[in-house]
């Protein structure tokens, strides 16, 4: 939920950590500039991370996760501490990056709008104990993910209705 960066290190040094710990530091000169450009921090490699905004720090954390070329990216409420505009921009960027790199991304969120904006499908859980209640595709054209139009609000309403139905069944079973 927070970027968990090393504040005394530069953007480059933070992005390099995965390569360093996996013994692939020799690929850093090639890989890090690619990823920093991808997350729109190409000109920030030498900057100290504590001098960056919250959104930029989240981009550094994303770069650090992408540099080692993982098979999957797990995000747990990654934008919860950000302002609305920064959050929206990062949501779009993470979706774009995931699509461009064909990286499977799993996002944990309690924000239905965020799930609809970012996901291809949504999995809703029951509580006590957490079990999958439903798995549904997001039926929304890419151009409609901007959160302004009727199709976006209709899709949010559909997911919220599914959740209300699941919560209602759980209350009835209790």
C-alpha cells in the first residue's frame, strides 16, 4: 500500500534491487533505462526517491517490480494513499504497461471503480472465511475506461449489484 522504497537511495538504485538480489546486476544498464522510460521516470534515475512526489514514488516501486521481468505482478491497494488525479493516472499507466508487456497483474482493491477501470475480470469474495463468490468479466471497451461515460458507470453499477447480491446471500445464510 506504500511504495516501501529505500529513501537514501536513488531511483536507479531502488529499481536495481531485484536484479541485485537475483544475481543479474549485469543486465541493469540495459534493463533499468527501458523500465524507467516505461513508467515515465526516464529523466529521474539519479534523483533521490525522498525528493519525489507520492505518485513518482509509486512509479519507482512499479519500476522496481518490473525490472526483473516477473511472470506476474501482485498489487495490494497500491494507489490508496494517492490523490484522485494521481491515482487515476497510475491506474491507466499500470493497465497500459500490463497490456504492453503482456504481464498478468492481480490487483487487490475495495474500490469498484478502480477494479472496473483496470481489470479484465473481477473476482468477488465472501467473508468468513474468504471464498470466491463470483468471477465476472469486465465488459467495457478500452476507450470507455476513462470513468466519465455511461458505459463505465453502468459497469460499476453491475459489479456493485453483484456484490450486494453476494452480501445479501451471506447475511441470509448467517
